[in-house]
């Protein structure tokens, strides 16, 4: 709910409001129909990366992750901390993770079994 207070005006300002659906609920309902996704640090990063869908990691400081936690991420990703950073990032088409090594990220036996 709180994200919509700044998200909708940002989308309007950047002429993106007609190109965006704000979705809530189960990820499984949307993953195969998504072109780009904004979300937090979660397993969704891997799920969308696996499906080659750009994922923009947005984690404002108010969510509780400090710089130390962000810098300790085991993936090489850009994390956007402010609406302004996110707005600029939406101009790129690759999201937070630029070069996903599919084999490195998803080639393990456990993941093959799980997926």
C-alpha cells in the first residue's frame, strides 16, 4: 500500500503508467506474463532471472536492510535504495542483474530436481 503512494506518481511522471500493471498476490500467477519486475531482495530475484525477465531490486532503507547487508549479497546486483534511483534504473532493460550465468546460477543438481 505505501509503495503505491510514490510509485504511481513516478510512473505517471515518466509516461509509464499505461505500460505497467501493479500486481499483488502469488508470483506463480504472473511470472510467465511479466516483461519487467520491481521487487525486494527475495527468491523472486532467482525465479525471474531463471526466466530471463529483468528484475529491479528496490530496497529502501526503511525496509531494514543496511549497507552492510546489501554489500554482503552473494549475487552481483544493483540494489536501488530510493525512488529516484529506481526511476533512473527503469531506463535500462536489464534490471539489477546484468549478466546472469544460467549454468552457474541454476546448473546444480538440486535446482534441476526442484525446477
